[in-house]
């Protein structure tokens, strides 16, 4: 069996060297997942706002799932652009 799924993934690498990974995909369409490899990431205020903005965007995407999902997308936005969106 060959299964194809789409996933949107964001990785935040902090100044302190920590990493936070967030994603949502077709298999768990109404959920947003977040992982902190090593169980801890120290975030600066700007990094925390970037993560919060991505989580808000991902939650909106998960709420409007009705069948087919939009194609994968990668976006790099400045903090001001991302925060202004919510």
C-alpha cells in the first residue's frame, strides 16, 4: 500500500540553540502538534511571539478543514508581518 499525506511543518531554532517543531497534516486534520526535542527550548520574547503566531495560523487551518487540504507551503515572515496577521 502506498499512502500519501500532506504536512505543514514549522521549525523554530532559538538563539540559545533550542528547537521547537510544530506541524499539522492530513492524517490528524483537526489537530496541531508541537514537539520540543530534548524537552526544553528557551525562547526570547520575539521567538515566543513567532511561535504563538504560527500556532494561531495552524489552529485556523485546522478549524477550516473540510476534506481536501491546501498544498504544502513554506513562508518566512518577519515578526511584525506575522504578529500583525492576528
